[in-house]
C-alpha cells in the first residue's frame, strides 16, 4: 500500500481507538455500541471511497527500511529521554498523569471516586488504551504500554513529516523537533532587567494571565496527551495542502477523533479544517455529494455522547476564563505585542519577501497563534498553551522547509533564520543531552503516591489550591450524561 495512504489510515485508527473504547466502557450499552458501530462503518466507508483516489507518491528513500527504522529509533529515543515509560526523569505534570493511569487501572469504569462521590469527567484518550491493557496484564506492565503507545504515535508523526520534502527528510524532522519558541528574546529581555518579573521561565505572566508558546520538546515532555493528537492532526492538514486535495470525510473524522484526546487540540485544529472545508464549499451541497453530507452528519451524531460528556463537567463555569485586557493592567497591550513579535513577527519579517508555496499555511498558523493568546481558558491558560500546538507544528514544519529550500540562494535572511533556529534549538539539544545521564522519575504509575495523596483528585485538590479546582475533573451530578448516557 502507498506509504501516505498507510499513514493516514494507521493514524486515524490510532486516534479513534480511545473514543471507541470510551463509548464501549463508559456509555450505556445501547448508545455506546450504536455509536461505535457507526464510527467503524464510517471509517470503512471513507476508506473504500478513498481507495479510488490517487495519493501522493514519495521518494523511495522514505519507503526504505533504513529510513523507516531510523524514524522508529528516533521516536523511541525522544520518548525515553523525555521520561515516557519511566526510564528517565519526568516533568512534574506526570505526578497527575501517573495518578490518572493508576486510578483507571485499579478501579472499574466509569471511574467513580467514593470519597468525593463523583464520576471522573475528563479527556482520557491518551490514558485509556494503556489502562485497559494494564487491566488485562498487570499494573507493573503499564509503563511499557505507555511507552509503546507514545512511540507509535510519534513514529507516525516523524515518518509523515519526513515525506514533506523530496530529500533530506531526516533533517526536516530534526528541525521540527528543535524548532525554538521565543526563549532567546525573553532571555535577552530578562538579562537587561526590563520587566524582569514578567519573564520568569521564558513566558509572559500578566498577573495570573499566561502567554506561552512552548516548543516541541517541552510540549511532549509536559503534555503528550495534548501534543500527540495535535501533531498528528497537523500532519493531515499539511498533507491536504501539499497534495492539493481536500478530503472532507477524512478531515472531519480526524478532527472528531482528536476530541477525546484533547478538546484543546481539536480547537487548535478547527480553523485549519474549516478553511479546507470552505474550499469549493458550494460543491458540498450538490446532489452527487449528498451521501457524503449525510455520512458526515451521521458521524457527528455518533460523537455526540462524547461532546455531551465534555460539557457535563462541573468545571464548565469555574470562573477561570477572560480576555487579556481584563488582567488589571494597562500594559497588557505591551506584553501581548512582545509575545506576538517574539513568536510570530520575527519569522514573518524574515520570509515575507520570498515567494513560497507554503506561505498560506505559515500565515494562517501565525494568525491562530495570535488569536489564541487573547482569551484565557483554565487556571494556566490551557487554551493558549495547548491550543496553539497544531499551529506551532505547522509553522515550524513549513519554516524548516523554507530554510532547506532557500539554503543555496545565499541570502542573508536564509542564513540568519538558520542560525536563529540552531541557536534557539540549542536549548532543546541541551535538554536531550542532559537527559542521557541517569535520573529517576518523581513518581511512577505503579506508585504514584506522594505525601498523603491517595488519588488523582486528592492530588489536584492540593496542587491547585482549593476544592473548586477539581470541578473540571468531575461529572455533573444528575446532568443529562449522568442520567441518560452514563453506564450504570
């Protein structure tokens, strides 16, 4: 089978597995089974229709076993060095992640916390397949399943990205992995002591309003549950652009399948999917397209239980939302301007004069990065931090291609961009090198307990400072999902 077609199908199956598992184990049998059958039927219907379409061919070097195993080895190395599988130190967010794994493995589903008298309500796509496998085998095996699950996803991403150039695909992959955020500029501002308190760790903090654009290595180390669906979805967007073919059936399936992994990733992918859907939009309502329209409507209906689940959290109206101008300082526009210029403006100034086929995607990514920085969702502005991952991935991939394509033109902006990427990437390279040295994770899936915390909710209650913070993890009692959809 064609490599690109294989990657598309494998990626969609990978993204869909958690949603189907949720429908079969957390939703009442009649609804969950019906929705699962509808999703599976849609996938096979889409695959049958897609088989009649031509698919982009790639260079033989990307189909060779040396390249494929090289990308697999890189995927394993990145995951191990960043702590997945508990062979190395993990970022502190894994204290909560390990609790999620542990609670899911040790208790029946739907997960119910007796002490708090609530069911869990959270996007668990990253955790659920690993937890199910560990239920069948053992708690001790969970770390290996977690590593394998992450490796598979990253392998698809790296192999796919490598095919977006005709040669030197491995170099493009490295550029995407080390592509920097604005940490150099923030470090320089911090060095001269101007507004020192605003840039404590290479991000902007306006009172309690965060503006953050994390690089690939940070996103993967801190939040693979958000990053995996975001970067896989970005590959579908890039593929649609480079192949100049918009497959609405495929894009909708991709977008909905990311939702249970991370609604924030889905939000970040949504503008790209909408733009692609709008291409030749009137044709969608032609009589010949009626089966497709009905099929997509049926798919949305199949995902309705998941959508209802997400809006059934007690944290929907938790009060941690707001616009950047509501931060209580008149200098918000200055800080926002610094964020935009450092993370978007510098790239725009370097490439805007050069004709480049990837420019439309780059500019769309820049706009999304700017827009998602305006509105805050979550205590740590999760919408900004995680919602921009698709746009940042697409932008870094396209700018990497721009640098490689223009290298031989001997222009100052190309060399400056390459040097800036390299110097900015040194931060990630340094972190990977330091990760080679022996280190131990703070907690493990087998033993996630710290202090007196006995569950994920008890830990989050303390970590966020009060009991209201755990509402986003709790299913609303006597709500529609609780009454009519929850498996009893």
